[in-house]
C-alpha cells in the first residue's frame, strides 16, 4: 500500500450520499418484498435509486475539477430521485394506501431521527436508526418513510444546485442534467408520460424561470392525487402548470 489518500471527492461524508444509500437499500428490499407481482416496476425503481446515488458520487468527484459537471450531475441525481418519489406515490395511490402529510406526525418522526448525519456511523448503524419504518411489514409505512428520505435528499440537492446556479448564472444546467439523467443509465419514460405536453416527449419549460418542469402529483387540496407540472427549481421557484388531457 502506498498510503496515498483516497480521492473520492469526500462523497461518503455527505448527507446526500449517506441518505441516498439508505434510499437505495430500502428500495431494493421494498421491491423484493412488496412488488413480487410487479417485477418491472421494482427493477425500474431500483435503477432510479441506484442512478440517483451514483450521480451524487459523480457530482462530488467533480466538485473541485469541474464545477459545471458537478452541477449537471446534481441535476441528474435530482431528476432520478424525483422519478423514484413519484413511483412510490403511485404505488400508494394505486393500492389506496395513505400518503403521509408533509407536516404530519409520522413524517415529522422520520425527519427528526437524531444522529443519522454522524460521519462515524456505518451504513448498517445508520439504517438501524430507521429500522422501525424501513423494516415495517406494512408497505405504506415503508413507502412513506422512503418518500421522506427522498425529500430530504432533494432538499439538500436543491440548495446546492441553487447555490451553484447563482454562482455561475447558468440556466443551462437543468437541461443538461435532465438529458444526462435520461441517457445512458437505463432510464425509462414514466407510464403516464403520454398525458404531458402534447406528446413531445420532453417536459415544458417553467413559465416563471424557464427551467425544465418535472411531473409531480398533488398531495392535498382539490387536485389531490392528480398530476401536474412543477418547476425543477423548486423550492427556489414554485412555478406550476396544468397537464393537458
């Protein structure tokens, strides 16, 4: 051994990578346990979780040498994890299982877990902090807990992306990131993508900031359970559009 330090970009110490690892492992087990009759959906979700995690690794590795590549990989990770979040929400909706409220006690309990960001924990020790949800026999509990973890990573990525875009004044990063997310990593179009922007196959641009939009599902209100276009720059930009029938 030469004693040369590992040049991994420090990704193993980041909250985003640590939480993405939890998401990947939980998604893998969820698919094997609860989606036996939907093997195609299970494999797609596992690929999305793996891809999001690997894009975070790629972003961290380029953080010093190529910040613009870091930004593209961050956007790609964000897009794949959003796809995974929607898949979990789709499962809950199709099975008529409850979706936790963002400010509800269940979601708050997951978000309030202490010590998960400690760098001295192993992956297994960190996962044990969430075992009461991730190993629950009720698929609704596990799915909702994973959604909470995805939202945590997405928030971390959104903050980093917004910071970098402010630095570069780069409006092209989101488009390149989404292109990278769709190409070369096994991404498949969502089953309901045909009801989007007139069949063009690509998301519309946000009417507020011009960034690509992401298909989301409303959780509350009169539109609860229905899809809509939301800005990929959320929460910095809260632009939305109806999905035409």
